[in-house]
C-alpha cells in the first residue's frame, strides 16, 4: 500500500493534514501530533482538545491510514488522487494535445472500415508513431508491434531514474489499435513515485476529447540494460479477483529491437510461444525428441502447417471427431505424423512412443486449450530474441529471453533454440537448451496434466 510521506521529528510536532490531497474528505478539526513516539489523532471540540492514540511506531492505523516508521509519519494515499499537483496533469495533457495534433492528418486519412470497433492497420499505426516521434515525444503502440519512436528521450529518463535521487519525470505516448491515445508520466516527487495518465479520443471532425485523467501511486521504477522500463502499479483498492487477473507491473520496451532478431522471433518462436506447450522450456536435440509433449504442441503445429489459427477447444470439432465419454479428440495418425514431420525429423515409431497414441483407435489424443480451465489468466511470458548466430552448416541459433510482465522481469528464463531453414518458408527445429540460472520462472503446463487425466480415464474404461 503506497503512502504519501509527511516529514516530522520524533519530538512534539503538529502535522496539518489536508486529506483532500490524498483523495479523502477534508476535516478542518482534525490533525495529528507525534508524542513520545506515537502518532496521536487530535480532534478539536467545543470543550477543548482530545488526544486519541492512533498507532505505535511501525504500526499502521486502519482508521486513519497513518503510519510511523523510522521517525517518519505517513498517510495512506488513495489509488486515484489528482489534487495536490494539478500542474503535472496540465503539462501531460498539453503533451498529449501536441501529440494528437502531430498525427491528426494520418488518423483522419486512415481506413477505419465500417465496423463500430475501429482497428487501424499496421501501417497507419506506424505512421502515427512516426509523426508523434518527429514532434519529439516518445511513442509506442499498445500491442508492442512497433519500435518506440523518439526513444532516446525516455532512455535518458530511465538512466536518470536509476542514477539520480532527486525529482525527475519522463513521459510517453501510447497508441491503441482504434487510434485513441494515452499519455503517461512517471514522476518522482520528494522521493515518492507517481504515475500521471490521461487519455483522448477522436471526434468525427478530427478534434479530441479527454475522457480520463488520474494520478496513481506506484512502487519501484526500474530500467534494465536491455531497455525495459518497469514500474509497479498500486492495486491496493482492487478486489481479490482483480488482483488475480491484473498484472502488477507495467513493462515498456524503450530501446528498439534489432530488426533481424525481431523477424527471427516472429518466424520461429512466436507462432508457438510458451502457452500450454513445452517445446521451449525443456532440453532436447535432434534426434532425441522424447521430452517434447507433441500432443499439446500439435495445437500450434496445426496452425503453422495449415496457415490458420491454433487448434483449441473452440475450433477442434470443426476438424476432428471427439472421443466419446471424454474431453479428448482424436487426430488421425497419418495427419498428425505428416504435420509433425514437417517441422521435426522424427520417425513414426519414435513419435508414437513419445506421445499419447492409440493403436486401436488409429490416432493421437488431443485436448484443446480452453479459458474455462482457469480461474485466473495464465501468466505466460513472451519471447524476445536477444542475439543470434548463423552457423556454418546453415542452421540458426537464437538466444531467447522469456519476458514475463506478471513478474515484472525481462528475463524469466533464457533458452537457446537452433533451427534449420529449408526451401521457401519451410524449416525444422533442431535443438533447444535451457540456460541454467537461479530464480528461473517457468510457465505452468496445466493442459498437459489434464490431457493425462483424460487419457488415464479412457484407459480405465477398456481394462
């Protein structure tokens, strides 16, 4: 829980608290004193002054939100509180207005289609980013598909935030798929970090309207060597469900990605990723593919092979038949083996031995991903290629960091993936090796466990 610092001595010192600055009702008859190491609530009445002990040193008062720690008094700060530094918000809104002015023509000319939920093209978003960057403001897209423009400004802020201890602030503009914009400013004020935010939407005539503004208490602010600006949200006012489904960290990629590294990641890693498959989180090498869970991996191989969405519980019934009395589907062995062999040099016997395969039914079992299997959002990292090597035999080795926003880290774990490009767009996976390190955070494999349960249930029926 974030707290607004009010400096005081341990000797008797009256602290006037105007709680409207923290989003609370002002009470002119209420103030606090520190007496003998205790915070004392002072209430002025017609008969005089009444002293009510509120908290001992290091303890928090649930009623007043005041805490004494190391000789300092703190008052709890509300999640959204603007009063107290409206000048910063005025500055941020001015920056957002300038950013909108810079990209207005691009937005107006962009094809918005006829649907009510506008989604701008990749090219239109990029042109808006370029226009804002040319105006001198760091700008990124909310999906992280583009490199940040005018990143040097925020890079300097990130380095300052680490090296300096005085007041400092830095801002950036965020563009959403529908073309709306938000501006965010991280500001350290008297040793405390806050995030100011404001958003603007486009009117039909090209003018803008501000539809939100807030000042939020944040915790630590970090800037990594790879160029990630990472800061914590204050989720103290969230209920249990909100906390379980909301990332506590905000991660902003400031330094641009190497174009080749990004292309390699998009081609070989992103189509599979880390959600409910273990291709990139286990050690294996050609021809020993035994550690790979091909039954779960097939969801992604299906999408890559056919140029469609991944196979899931929502679309599997369009392609394959269900196994009665279970949640399983059966992939005919010829189809399964042909698709897998397009990306792995593995013989049929080895594949059948390494997978949940039924000789009597003539196929491989499949259980598709379903959001209903979870009571929280899966905390899945995203891949980022940090280096790559073109080997003498024609293969490519990539060093990949798993970026996990839930845990606020740009390296939850690292692995080295080697692939062999083929003719045209074809390729095959050669090896994957996890880089040993302490504190690795590996993604869960709940779906694989559920598949095993269903297969075991099916086997029990035929005993």
